């Protein structure tokens, strides 16, 4: 969001500058455009230098031969020579337009070199090219990094939640399967483990987890003076009895699966677009809050009670894994520590749902 905001501000600034130019006299505009011609030459020379350095690095790493390196350098030199010729021609045409007319109240387009908007990707795109949004002078664009070992993305998961209770099956659980759910939202980084292979990736990040249990049979959690937590029947009929924990965790997964190597002149990437991938690992973190919510009617009045900070375990940790196709997969996580510190029978949170990795 911050990047898009900066781009929009840049675009608005350019519009303001363009409007102010319309108020200046043509001689000042022409002088500014002549100065811009020198800037264009320096920009293209700087880009050529960057691309030649990238080619030299490939040559030093043994990826290409000396003849291939020479051919690529010649291609880049020809490309940037043509770029200079075309961009200077645009500026010369604008100068000619200004020299012919006392006042030009419209934009010819010469002030927006590098204007670019790309959204989305196709099957030939790598997983790190989610499209781009760029508005502004061409020399502001950053050069593409040749090899990106580490990338980052948004992670979102949602699905069913319940608890594994010692000596009891899920079919006998006191929690509703349909009403109990979980949500996870976080940010993850992914690093390629091997230099010349993408078969194994190390994925790590930070996430918020919300686990909700919808309690049935008119039960609710009660904590006694000694901190023991148990389920007891409420004094009147309960319309809703829900318990929720909020955790901040650090998930760590080893991800493996096939990928496609995409090579371009000035960069290469490994893509898992439309590829199977498996992630196995776990998570550890802190319980930020526990809360129970009750809704019921008593003496003709609708009541809603909230109870916070039950004797839940402050430290949470567990196992998790996913099986995905591209950016969508099946996700499962299981808390190894019981939900409460003191309880007659241990119960551990378990979740199953859909995971979206926006890479």
C-alpha cells in the first residue's frame, strides 16, 4: 500500500509540474527540454553499464561463454543506442512543437518517459513477478536483481477448528464442528536453500492466529480459585457459547516440490506457478488473549457476557503443514501444548482449512 501511495503521489507531483510548465514561457520549457536530452543520455549509459556488469557476472560464474557474453553486450549496446535515438526524437519533436506555438495547453507525452502500469501475470511469469505499478521518470526505476534467493509474501488461512481431547474422539467433542473455526494472517519470507536448485525452500515469518471453539450442550468454561478450568452447564439456556484464543506465532516450514527455471537476459527466477508444493514444519509464539462470549436470555432480557484471560498457556507451539497447488493449498496445524494450564483432561487445539500464499 505504501509503494502504491508513493507512486500516486509521484504521478500527482508530475501533473502539478506539468501544469506549472503550461504557465511558463516557451523559452524556459525549451531550455528545460534541452537539459533533459543530456539526462536521457546519462540514464541510458548507466543502464547499459548495469547490464554489462550482470553479463560479466554470468561470465565469471561460468554460466555463459566468452562469445555469448560478447554477443549479449553488443545487443545491449544496440538497444540502448536506439533508446537514446528514440527518446531524443520525442524531446526534439516537443521542442519543435513549442517553437511553432506560443502556447501549448496539452501534454504531448514526452514528459512521462518510463510511464508503466502492469497488473497480473501469465503462465510464463515467474512467481515473484506479480505485475508492477510504476509512474514517473524512467531514471527512477530500480534495476532488477539478477538472482533473488529470498522473497516475501502475504499468508492467509481459514477453516475448521476443534480440540483433540484425551480419551475422546472428535465425534464426541463438546465443540461444534461447523461453528468452530480459525483464521491466520501473516507475512512470510521464503529463501532458496541451495544456490543452483529450488528443490528445497526455507519458509519463515510471523502470523496472528485466531482459534474459536463453539461450545455445545449449554456448556461454558469455568475457572475456579485454583486456576483449574472445566466445562460446566450454564444456569439458563445459552444461545451462543464461544471461546477464542489469539496467538502471535513464528511459523517455520521446509517447503519442497518441483519448479520451473525462467531465464532472461538480465535475471533468472525459479517459479512454482501451477506446481505442487509441500510444506512441513511448525510454529511457536505467545498467547495474547483468551476470551469467552455468552449470549442468553434471562428474565425476559437479552444478555451478553464476556470473560477474559482464562488460565491458558502463555507459550504456544505446535506442528503444521500444507499441500498446495501454486498459491492455494490444504493446511493443517496442531497445538502440542494443551489449551489450559490446569485442566482435568488435556485438550489440544487442531485446525484444518485452506491456505493462500500470495507469492
